[in-house]
C-alpha cells in the first residue's frame, strides 16, 4: 500500500493541534465517479468530486462554493495577508492521495474536520 509522506505529516500535525481547536466530524463521505457530493463545512458549502483523467488515473477534489474572509483567517495566516475581510474566497483541495476507508483529519477553509472517504461503487 502506498503512503503519502506529505499527507501523513499534515495529518499528524493536524492531530497535534486537535486538542487546541474543535474538530467538525463529517463522518463518511461517499464518493462516486462524476457524482458530486455536497457537504457543509464551517461557513461554506464544499463539493467533493471524483473522476478519471485522460490516463485513467482517479482524481478526487473538494471545492468550496466560497466563503467570506474573517479576521481569524488573517490572524492564523490561512489566507493571503492582502486578503480583505468580507471578501469571498474559493478553495480547491486535491484529495487524490487521501486514503479511502480510513478516518483522516484535515482543514477545509480554516475548519478542522474529521472524515472518511468511501468509494460508492454502486454495489
């Protein structure tokens, strides 16, 4: 089984800070090719999408519908220091290397979340 060293480091770092902030529990997010899943995380709606690229490699992305920049975002450096409070930001996160069937922790727009990606293979 392959592991993603940067992802594991991020997950461990996230867990280290888990005691310092609350974690939103998203539970299981079922993903299926070309069937977007919408999930509310923090103050934004996120769309999880799975598809295959031209070479046949599976890709998974989460994209936000947009959220407003807050003072907390600027204070924690989760946005550019040039960002204006109240402006809308959209984000995209590549989840291609996130393991499926295992609970993981990561940030979505400044919100720490715990979730499990599960492939919905139609069976």
